[in-house]
């Protein structure tokens, strides 16, 4: 803890010298605003200055609200105190266009607000702007956007990940205080890993999907992205809960995640996953996960390796390899169904067409749902999906928490996704088993390469509805290691 206190002091000195309020964490910004140590005018001036400085280069925001400061000043007494957030452009917003980064919806102004943005604004958040993404959320690079790729703020020659790449980049580039993304297979956690920020994917159904442009409705999960674990916990509490407009949201009490960050890991049973995978075991990220296991042991957890079952034996298919096929088939089928509404009459401008990635997914999805093939492909994929569910139920009888790499490697260079139809599935391969099972997860930075300034992430997964467990471990790891986003501002 001695190192942490010195780091905090150094950061405070740098903050006082440079007065860059846009690098504040969410917790710090709320605290300083409520204590009147800073003003909304000062905070938003620094955010605006940073947007002017980097947005054209990085292509983060697709639309911006220039009246945010006036709105924020009226929200000081709310839980979120008028802090500026960025929102992925697949959340319907009445005051901003919602395009899902596709020309098909270019200029589309929704007539109603998504539940997530309604809740956040009700809690006192102010939307700065809508962020770039893979078109229709199809991808893990943000290169399929019809409005150009977003670049990774850590190293602009590299990708930010996706499909919530714009939101992850917004946090990393300090053009907001926190952001909102959505995940279907890894689209919150994977770009968070590549951009060196924190991304939290809740249990499926914990956060309403109402007003989110649907991709794969059986796995879509909105989630917060921030500079620290505490930041994502604060946003989570304002986003989550039952919504009568979304039948998948249950009558469950929303956990107090911010308080849960202080619980620690003493007595926690933690399983280390995928470090013995043939393609990952020798990578730097596996070394970092094993080191994380030692840290948790030091703080009282019981840690062991969860061996991968390479074959389907006795219903156990924990290996991520099978999840790629399951997700591909299920997601393509749901994409074909969901995108059928964009016919240029009810939705869409009638002049633009789907991009290449959307067309590929529609065609494959239509095929796997067609007569004579749905049993062979779609129904069979759902059976294997159920095996994953059963396998995870068994695992969580033995473990309280599972940890693994978020992604196999560092952020790849711009252009890497071109000509690779399965690019997204391969980049998300370590996250797909938990996504198709509806489990919660959180990615935290676990290593930074000094030469490239690129990050690796650790994925922490707890059982369904037990987000407090993973957040407790993630916060402890974050405070005991030097990889946090905001500390690397020093």
C-alpha cells in the first residue's frame, strides 16, 4: 500500500500543476463538484478543450451536445452531480442522432429515449456525445463503422477494439469522465482491455435493453466503462434494475457495488482459467493472470488452476473454442431477424445499404434459420450453449470467481480486421463462453507495454447476479498494482 499512497501524492501534485480536470475519475469528479472545489464550468471547459485537441485525430464522437454545461449546473444535488458521460451510438437518444454507425440510419432522430440513458440522466449524468462503434455492433475493431475507424488513444497506430471502441477510447482519451457501451460477445470488455480502461458487463437482464439497437437479443448487455473499478460500480447502480419495458429484467434488488469494492477476497475461492490454452499459455497475458493469482492468495483467497477440457467429455466443454461456433451461429441468426426491420420504409433512409459485414451476417443467419438447416445449425448451437450453462453452474459450486485473460493479445494495428470475416469472434474467444451463458464479467488493466504503451486486461467473472464478488476482487487488484488507467497519467 506504500506505493499506492506515493502514487496518489504524485498524481495530486501533477493535477494541481496542470489543472486538467478531464483526467479526474468519476468518484473524484463527483466529490470535488459537491464540495465545490471545482465548478461545472471548469470541468466542462477542460473536457471541451480535450475534445477539440484529439477528436478529429481519433474519431471518437459522431455527435456532440454543445449545451452540456448549462444542463450540468442544475444537477449538482443529484447522485451523479452533472458529470459528463459518453454514450455508444446504439442507445436511442431523443436529443442526439442514433445511427449505430451505419449510413442506413444516418441522421435518424429517435422519438423516445433508451431506459439506460433515461436512468443515467435521471441520476444526474449529462451526455456529452455519441461515440463511434462497429456498424450495428458487428465487430471487435470499430473498423466496420461507416463513419471511419476510431483509433486507440494509447497508440493511434492501433485499434481500440469494439464494438464499443468509441466509448473505450473516450475514457482513455479523457474526453469524458465515464462512458456507456454494450456487449454481445465481448464488446465492453475487449475494447476496455485494448484501451487500458475498466469495462463491466453485468449479468444478462440486470440492465435493460429497451431502446438499444438490437444485435443479438439473447446476449445483448449494456455496461459501464470507466477509469477505475469504483467508477463502473457507481454507474452500474444508476443503470441497473427492473424495467417493465424489458421482460428479461427480473425483480431483483440492485447490489450496492460501490460498497462491495471494499470487501476484499479473504476466503474467496478463485479459479484461474485459459492460461493452459495452447494458443495463450505462452503469452505475456497468461503470466500476468498467474501473478494476479499469487496476489489474491496473499490477501487470503484460495486459488487454483481450472484445467481446460479440450474435448466434449461428460458434458464439460469449458474450452472457449466451441463457444466461437455457438456464438457465430446464434448471433448471425438473431442479426438476420433483428435487421429485417430496416427496410427503408419504417426505419432507415431508403437510400443507403448495409455494409459488407452486416450483409455477411444477414446471409449466414438467414441460412442457419432456413427450413432444413435450422435443426442442423441453430438448434444444435443452442444445445451446446446449454452445455456451457450447465458447466458453469458446476464450476460456480466449486469457485466464487474465475479469472482469465480478457483478450489473447495487445491491440492490433489499424487494418487488421480487413479480409477476416471471423476477426471479431477470434478476438473475443475468451469472453464468448461467459457471454453466451449470460454471466457477468469485468475487465481491468493488468499490464502495460512500455515500448508501445498498449495494455492487456484481466477478466474477472462471478456467478449470475453476483457482480459484487467480481467487483471486490477487481478493486483489490487495481489498488495493489500499477496498471490502473488514471495512475498511468503520471
